[in-house]
């Protein structure tokens, strides 16, 4: 247990009002600059982005849909880390998905897809590593830096941990199941204390084709795979996002398109190539990247389980204590997890030169737990260990064969243990001053007053189901942020207490049963997603971090574009209990929940984004004076690339042609007086 001193501070800005404008708005006294946009070249000699659908070579350009992001300080010269450098660093960020309509001259071709289009779309996914520098107060990225790297769905990967070499990881590409190609739909991130980056594979399921007859073939060979594919939502028949599997490659030996067709056996797929039935099991993992070594092979950390991994952030790293890594599985009614290393933290590992070997030490051996939230405000971390608690071959939900089977089928193991079904767990973040863990639960259209097929009843930890006009559908429309305090304030704990830090809601909604946190015009929000704690090291006596909340919303966008808020969060147990009644769809239920945001707790809107964007991804320099934020998919609603629904970032300056295509981008926020942002 650690002694904690929490020194209250104030947030030093005036709340930004709701906005539907096509700009990023920040408080008076702050400035925004655009740093790294879709298509920006990251190697010498690559042409500037034309942004008209003619651009190629995205393996040497910024990808699309910027998401989770970490800043790693670099030494003044060379490629070694310097965790204290706030003017030269590596910015590492995910490219989750694409706005396909803007990547081609006239939008995408129908299937069968043109190879020239598919390769652009594939390479727009993955991760960027770019060198960034601050010169005379201005940030830019270094186009020709030897440290720049694009990791794409085609980049070689190594499997690590208990599932390495498992039968289900064997593919035509890796016949021994120890390696794979690429990473996809990389959502949130993790910043490891030993200077590596975690990227997390979220909605990978959507990319796979599975043709009729696949289930029958598997029934005759690996029937458990049918149970697994169904549990992860890979239904049959399905085409797969973007139809990449329909490409006929110019290099007939290439399988980088064909692999997205997971249909078991080549005859069924009718294209004569080897089958890629196991490709779906190659995804859904946490992937560790050493950004300081561009030649390194990223490692898929199978000990952390397989799911729609949103993010993975560590708890406090305390010498002699086994560290924990907290994760959400973002789908309706999925679970919250933590992995606890078998090895206590050794502070000298923070400066080790073989960073992926340190990752092997802390991320390959340990225990994965899934969370159960009890109505009395307590909770339990239940171990997902083969042979314990019925996770064995005679389990009635799924016959587990070994630990690799438990990890590949993490969701089924969570089902077997009776974990609590949550309202779409997104990012996790740990308050460095207290060790308390926060997790955004973004919304859940299938949360109802009473359970029915496909729908889950309200409970203490997910207590709301309601209509938020103008929508007429019932569910947790606006999301909430749950938080836990580990027993003994230690990452090693197997139990915890919890409350709900804040419930999203419009300020106009019913204060008794919906706007439970008493939000007003300065801080009402919906669909929390990104979440991050900053603790600027240069503030004397500063021991209260700022918590940042970002939104990805469809329910509140009639009132305001998506946003970012800053908070001084308080402690678990601040607010006591509260009865909440859900009456909707002809049904009613009352549960008792636990309120976190107490009167006087500070929560203020700091930023509103441009049209049809999501705000996701945040990190800062170690001195706290520059905050990096990602603006994802502005103008995503358009279908005609000639009639974009946003012109950002060109519109940031106030004047942009109405036909300019929008671009996802990283921005930098600084305080005009040079101080620490937000405080
Ligand atoms: Fe990629 Fe759950 O957000
Ligand atoms: Ca997104
Ligand atoms: Ca997200
Ligand atoms: Ca989201």
C-alpha cells in the first residue's frame, strides 16, 4: 500500500461551449496547431499529399483515422530514449480505420476490388512512428527521419506468450503458429514504463469474409471453431469490410488480399489457393512495439487475451510489486479485464536497452482476470486460468483444452465465470496519485430495464436504460465512466470497490434517473471513450493529476460536435448510493447504483472538434506544456467525395473551399503563456 497525498488544484480555463462549427475550439489563452495529417509523407522524396484521391504509397505516408497515441522523449540526438525531453520525441499513433470515400478519385470501386485501391486501404491502417521536434516554440514532424516507420496489416509480427505455436494460430503464412502478418483496427494504446507502445486490435472481426458452407467444413474438422467464431461475431455468410479478398493480385503468389477470406478450404472459396481458415485467430490481441528500433518485429502478447481490445494501460509501477495492465473489450455486454504479471517490477527495467525483452518479462507470464461488479459496491477479479474454476474440458459453455485455448477464447472463459456484462468498455486509465482505475463505458443500445434475447437488464454497475430524444430507442444512450479502487491500493489485488465517476447526459435530461451527475452546459457530454491522466512533472508540489475525457458520440451530435473535457476526479466512494429507475419500452426496473462525481468535483469542457469527428488519442510532453490530440474521421458521413461534410483541417484557419476533402490529423495544444495545459 502506498501513502497518497492529494493536493487539490483548479483547472485554469473557461469552459468551451457546445459547437457545431467545422473547427477545433479550445479555451481563450490556448492555441491549436495541426501536426500530422492523413497522407503526410514520412520518408525523403515522397510527394506532398494531393488529397484528391490520386495519392499512393501509404506505407510511407500517415494512415487514416488517427486514434490512441503516445509521446516518447528522445535524447537530444541519436535514437535513445530520454523520458524528460519535451522538445524532441517519437509520436506513436494508431490508424484505426479508413474513410474510404475520400481515398479514391471517385470513391471506392465495387467488388471485385481494384488492387490499386485495396493496397491503399490496407496500408492506411496500422500504426505510425514519427519523429517530432519543437523548434522556436513550433512543433513539426521530421519527414526524413530514420526513426519514422509505418506498421501496416502487412508488417511481420511475432507471437509471444502461452498461445504462441497453438494449432489455431497455424496458417499458410506461419505453419508453426509463431508468426503472422500485421495488425488491424488499432484503437487505443498503452504506454509502457520501459519505453514501448501497446497497440490494440479492436474491430478486426469486420474485415473477414466467411462464405456459406464454412461452418459445415469446420464441423467435420474443428467444431470448436464454430463456437468460437460465433462468440466473436464472425457470422456466416459475410463478405468482409471493403471486399479486399476479391482482389486478383498482379503478383499471383501474393496472399495479402486472399488472407481476408477465412472460409475453410480452398474449394469452397473457389479460388484454388491455400485456405486461411485460421487468420481470424491471428487478430484480437495486444501488440507491443519498440518505437526506438525501426527494425524490430512487433510482438503479439497472447497472455493478455483475445477480444475486441480497446486499450491496455498499466497501473502504477512500484518496485517489488507485480504490475497490472487494465483492458476493456469494446462490444455490447462485454467485460473488463486486468493482467497481473508474475514478476514484481524492477525499476532498472525502465531504462533497459532490449525493451521487447522487458516486455517478455512482464507481459508473457502472469494471470489474466475478468471483473465481476457486485451490487454492494464490491467487486472480484476472477482468474482465467486453465484448470481453475471449471475452465476445463468438461465446461458446459466450452470445453477448454489448455491455457492457449482459454486465451484464444477469452470471452468464452469470461462467460464461464459469470463476469459482469458492461456497457461497452472502452479506454482504461489509472490515476497515478491514487492507483484508482477508470474505464469508459461508452453506451449500450442493448441495455434494457429487463433482459430479453440479445438484451441485458440494468444492474448496479450499468444502471440506466432510457430514451434520449430525438432518438426513440432504449438503452444506455450516453454512457458512463466506472472506476475501481483495488483492495489495499495494490495492483496485485483480487478484489476492489467501485463507483461510477460520472454519467454522460445532456444537461436537459431528467436529473432523477438520467443526469445523475448533475451535468450542466459547461460539462455535459455523451459517449465517453478516450481517457488519460496527466501528471506534469514540472509543477512544484503538484500531486493531483488532470483526467482527460474524450467523446465518440452519435446521441448528442444534434447539440454539439464531439469533445474533450478535463477533470479533477476525486476518489472512489465520494458520492454514496442512489436509486435509479429505468422506464422505457413498456418495462420498468429500479436498481441502486453508486455515485462518484460529488458536488464541487471539477469537470469542464476543454475542446470541441470539427464536424462528424471523434476525439480520440491524447498524450503530452513530459513537462505538460504541449498536449497532442487526435481528430478522427471529420466528415465521415459523406458518400460523395466531391461533396464532403467537413473541410477540416483546412477549415481550421476559417477559410477552406467547400470541396476540400477532410483528413484525420494530430493537433498540438499549447498555452499561450507557455505554461502547463489546463492548470
Ligand atoms: Fe475504436 Fe471502441 O473504439
Ligand atoms: Ca473510431
Ligand atoms: Ca474508442
Ligand atoms: Ca467508440
